[in-house]
């Protein structure tokens, strides 16, 4: 059975070949090494979400083009049937709660942030077009907006413009679960 990661690896390789680009060219454009990109294409390494964004940009596609599509505009997902995914180097495990629609404007996720002692270094600050909404279900989630941080507790929510550099992190030793919504859809 193919995993999302193996599908992404194959798509990267096919897109690179289709565009007539060498490993060196795509590596230079994306800021990774040719050997790492080769390992990604052979499903021997998994890119972080930040690196996947860079590779997508280098290939002239959206990062969402690498992820599985939903075809039915109505989506009912039973909790026991959720599909989870994460990106190497990220402390977050995602479960998509919405269907990817053509021109879809909203995407919702159940996000689980690994405890600090189990997680790799936190993701970098990022900024992109759109808006984000967070609702903490369990634990304490630290939201950085620029140089300011907010500790969000169960029942707390935050809404912000994604164009401002931001980062989410779990500084505790317990998992943190949150509902996240983003517009426009980026995955």
C-alpha cells in the first residue's frame, strides 16, 4: 500500500523530470542538497513541511498538489477512520477534517503537538497569505505572533492574519490537541 510520503516522493521525481530539471537545479532552487533531494525522490528521506514548500515552489506547483485529494464535497469522517500525517522535523501530527474542494477556501485539522521531550526542534516561524483560527482542546499551546507569545489553554481560541510570522509550540511534557482552521487551504 502506498503511503502519502511515497506518493509525494514519486510526484517530486515525475515533476522534476517533466520539467527537464536536474537534481542540482531543483536542489539549488529549493535550498536543499542534491543528495537529500535524491533521497526524497527514492523515498529514503522525508522533507519537512518547510522544505516541501520550497521544493513545490522550485517545481512551480502548490504544496497542496502533493497531498491526497478528497473528491466528495461532503465529508463525514468517523474518528476511528481519520487519516493522520506529519512532516519530518515537525512536532505536529495532523488529521484533515475537511475535504479538499476545487477553489476551496477553508481547511480544518485536528492537530496533536508532541510533548517537548519527544519532539524534534520546533518548526520555524512562517508567514503566508490568509487567516488562521485555533481552538485548544487539551493541554497548553504557545502561539507566537511576531515577537509576542500567547499561552492558550483548553477552551481558548485565537484568530490571526497568517501574513504575520507565527509559530505554534508545545512547551510541556504532555500532548496538546487543538482544532485548527486555515483559509485559504494550503495542504
